[in-house]
């Protein structure tokens, strides 16, 4: 990844995570998600945050460091959001009912995706530019976000298996399978069906996909 050739020599301060630094994180997430890493410019990010490029360099030092920190912080926020939604959903269902538990997890997974479009735009850009990123940046992102979510899902599957409610072979792998099933998206008419109430249409679509995904997942995994 290319580092800008003319960063100021100022030391990068350790500042509270608020104020201008927070504005830069939000702006960078938006610009990286829209333009990708290679096309995103420091000038565009600074303008989006309404700060000078010097302020950006003073906080982050380089475009590479900015991207790495923004990605990790964003992934942490998103996985925190998933954990909160999962806790809320699980508190409202029978924890011994596999369909109810998996449904709550499915809605939490779709909810945290729908509530963080800029983060997942960044993720799509990473997938498109995978060869441009150092391994340690990808590792930090995976650990802060996707793996944390997958561990939580696997823990719930293991708990159900230990209670005799599910028959599992590899909870970590099966957590990935559940995530794929409830994360499917149907394009076109499903969201256009109620153009005057897009939120209602989205919720109905989410409910249908989660229910179908849970049914598919449970097929063949009933406790023996």
C-alpha cells in the first residue's frame, strides 16, 4: 500500500477518541467505502471531515495507518452492535428452543448489517482490493469483527448442543453456515413491494430470509 510522499514530520499525538479524530474516522469510513482504498484521497477524507490535511496527518500519520485504524475501530463498533442486538433478542426467547435462538441470532446479524451500511461498503471494497492490504491489517479487522461475531454464534450453538437440543459436528464451521444462510439477500421486487413503506418491506424480507435460513440449518441437525 502506498504511503503519501509528503506527510508532515509532526509526531502523531495520542489524543482522546473524540472531536476531530472521531470526525476523521467517520469521514474516512464513508470515503473508503465509496471510493475504495486506492482511489480514496487524503484531500477527500479531510474535506469530508471538514479539517485540514495537516490535522489528518497529525492524528494518523499516513493513509495506510488511517485505513487500518478506521477499519478496526469500525469492525469493533459493528461487532459491539451485533452483541447488543443478540443479547436483546435472546433475552426475549426460550433459550432451549433452537429455532427461537437461531432466529434471534439471525435477526441480530441482519440488523447489524442493515444498521452499518458504510462499514459493509468498506468490506466490499476490501474484497475487491484484497491484494492491496497487509496481512496484519486484515488479521486485525477479522479479529475485531467477523471472528468475534462467529465466536458468539458458535457459543450459542455449542450451548444448545450441550443441552441436547442440537446435533452438531463442528460448531465453528456450522456458525459460518448459519451466517451464510441468514445473510442471503434477494434482489428486486422484495424491497419494492411496498414502496411507500420501505422499512416495513425490509423487515418483512429480513423475517422471511431468517426463517428460511433457520429451517434449512435445522434440517438434519435435530438432536438425536
